[in-house]
């Protein structure tokens, strides 16, 4: 009898720990998912706002008006370096 009780109590705690562990993992995944979603949105928006200037090497200017770039805001499709004069 007593032994049976111990088994079910141990089972209960191991399931409880598993549950807590899964909840933590779930939380982590939710945060990661949110981060990726934001990154995706930012990428799409910034692709739309990318400077249209074609450089002498045939490649498009990479300025997107992002905070870490220094080409400033994209105005009328061009960064500050390539504003039509
Ligand atoms: Zn540009």
C-alpha cells in the first residue's frame, strides 16, 4: 500500500517538474517567435523603403533608413546620399 502511494507521489512530482520545464520552454519559444516576427516585419518594411539608387557597380544602394545606417531617412525612394538634386 505504502509503496504504491510513493510511486504515485513520485510520478506526480516528476510530471509536475516536466510541466514546469515545458512551460519555461514554451515561454522561451514565444519570446523567440515574437522576436522573429518583428524581425520579419522590419525586413519587409525596410525592403520597401530601400533606396532606389543603382551604384556604379550595378548594385542597388543598401540604405534602408534603419537606425544603424547613416544614410538617413529614405525620402521619395532615395537616401540622403542619393537625393536627386
Ligand atoms: Zn542611397
